[in-house]
């Protein structure tokens, strides 16, 4: 695995690049944001492929919402749909959100 550091001062972050990282995503996220449950926002273009491996890496019950990730859907209405889905799954403000895909 290679790591690229993006230096933005107090907004700096690392990008991990490598093969098979989806199978360890759950461990990586757990280290950053420990929780017993997560809420996932999935790009519906990769939901049946990459998202499955990513979700399985968490090994816990998963709550998801799929979004058609195109520019015209980047609206408050789409955000409200995600919020509604979160509420329907019993999420509160402490539930970490993991976005997978575009």
C-alpha cells in the first residue's frame, strides 16, 4: 500500500492507494471513528460491486442509502432523502457516515 499525504494545514489528510483495500476498510474506519454501527451512503453505480466488499469488511449490521451520484443530484432534496433514510434506520447525530463511491 502507498500513502499520499495531502498537506492542507489543519485540513490535511492521507490517501491510501493499493490493491485489496476494500476488504480492510472496516478496520481502517474503526481506527478513525470507532462505533458499533455506521450509516453508508452508496453510489448506486458501484453498489452491486465494490460496495459489497466494503460493507462486508465492517462485519456488523449495515444501514445504507443509495444515491445516483451525478451532478444534478447534488441538491438539498438529495440530502433530505439521505437524512430521511438515516432517521428511518434510527440514526442519531453520533452515527458515523461512510460514503462509498462517487
